[in-house]
């Protein structure tokens, strides 16, 4: 890991370049072809990119039933426990319609309604992600989404990983399709013979998926344009080296582009942490992936004060922030930009990824400055309600006419004047 002791090097690390724009021409072509050729193009691209020749895109009910027989009972228990904890947390995010009568003859309000449909994208390839199914499907169902669709690339044998199917079934996902990549996003946005379009698309993916979500936004809503996953650990002299190193590597094993960094109190600590990272790296099954991530995107910044650490964190706006200092809550209120904050030595990011309850679909690439984790609020829409009686309208008529005439909207003014 690179050890950084000067501000100029830190600024270089803060300016990570997005890979989304570089794949845009290819993604545009895929979207256009899916719009034109629909199912035929999805099947062709699945054969081209995934090496699987399919005849049916939709997962049959029997495949879902069989999936329960393929996973160990211990995994089923873990999925059910995680589902319960995630559901419990997200229940608190529910919003209700409301009305007020601020003055006589006036009723104002807001109707809260679930989206009629939503699509979840679940990555495949390097690993399977049943936890991501839970994190996307549970808030959608709590919100009241009637039609919830899941797309994910098939494995080489043409099946979907059993744990993904079970997680989807536990959450009440209505339709599951064997299609991945930018073509899946295009199908969810524009529809094909097999896949009816949805109103919102959520879920993480590679640069092609992220770019496709960016390009279809406007036709549909999306949750976010997610970049590579990232963690930042704020350590002090008391922070356990083994814990910090393990958490950095837990992030690095996601993929080669993942970013793992630490804010350290001294050069001595930074050097010791770097050595511990390389020692633990040898124990990982995904060592090659984690090593490339650490070599290219791993860094440790040495700071001189807590205030400098806080300023760096707020500028970085990390997806995951672990505060592993002796008193992790002391400066919590000063942290304004982070997707999720983990306090203390026994609250690792892995806890949040699977079992704590808060959503693990989080803003990346500095977007935590203005974005929030995925939640129930992402699957609802709000409609304003306005009712004035005659006397209430007359009480504001002159002011409305004045404003409309100032904006040269005489038709607006006349719509009020005829009611006076």
C-alpha cells in the first residue's frame, strides 16, 4: 500500500477517474440493439458475453424450488436471519400520506404511493450476491412495489446461483430473468417480448451496467450510478493492526478497482499496517484480486490531527467509513459525508454488508456528499394535493394575479380573475 505524507499525493488519490464514459459508445450500441431486436438480442448477447446458449430467459418456478435443495440449511438460516434484520431496520423508513388545513377553506397534503414496478440488477461473474438481493428487494416490498423484477447473468451451465434464487424467493421477487450486463438494464428500461419495462432500476454492477443506468435515466428512474466499492478506516495509535488490515482486505477482494484506504496517526503506524496487510493477503482465496486492488488503489494517509482527519474524510466522502479510534463517537457529528459509518473495533464493514440491517447499497466515488443509501424512500413517489374553497382563493387572488402579470403569463392571471 502506498503511504502518503503530503497533501499533493492525497489530492491525486481523491481525484479517481470514472470508467463509465470510456464504455459509453459500446453501451449505446447494446441499448439500441436491445430496443430493436428485443429477446433475440438478449439471447445473442448472453451467448456472446456469458458463454451460455439459452432458449428461455425467465427462471421457472421449479428452478426456484430446486434451489432450496441445493443450499445448506445453515445458509438458509443465515439468509432468513439477515432478511429479518434488514426488514426490521427498513420498516422505520416508511412514510405516510398527510394532510393539513393551514387556514379556513384550505386543504393541503401529500399522497405517498409505491412505484408500480421496479427492477433489481444483481451482478454475477466473480461471485454471487444473495445479500444484495435482500438489500434491494426488502425495501422495495416494504414500500409496496407490486411487481418486482430481478435480472442477473447466468452461470456457465445456464442456471442462476441457488442462493440468489432463494434470497429472491424469500423476499417475494415476482419475476427473475437470466440476463446480465448493459443489455439487462436496456430490457428493464424499454422492455422486450419476455420482460415488461419497469419504472425504476436499482442495484450495483460493473462500468457497463453503471453506464447503461446513466443512459436510460429519464426513461426510468435509477438509484445511483455506482462506482467501484470503497472503504476508509480512521485509525489512531490504539487501533488493532490485525482488525484494520483485515477490513482493508475485505474491501479489496471485491474487485481489482475497489479502493481501500486508511487515515493513520503516524508514519510508524502506517508502515506497521502496510506490513500486516501484506501478511494477511497471503491467506485470502481471492488473493490475486485483492493484491491488484491494494497495489493500484490502496493507500494510507498520515495526518497530524483529528481535525485534519475529519477534513480529509469529508472531502473523500467514502462509501464505507470505519472509525476505529479509541473514542469513535467523539467527532461523529463532524462527519458530514459518508455512505455508512461503522463505530468501534467490533463494527466491521462486513457486518453491515450482511447482517446489521442498514442497506449496503451505498453512494460511491464521493457522491455521499449529496446522496443517501438505498432505502424504502427510493421505491415511493409523492403527489401534492391542493384544495381551496371560493373564499380562500379570493383571499390570495390579487397576489397571484400580480405575480402572473410580472412573469407576463396573462393566461395564468385570467384563470384567477374569472373566479373573483
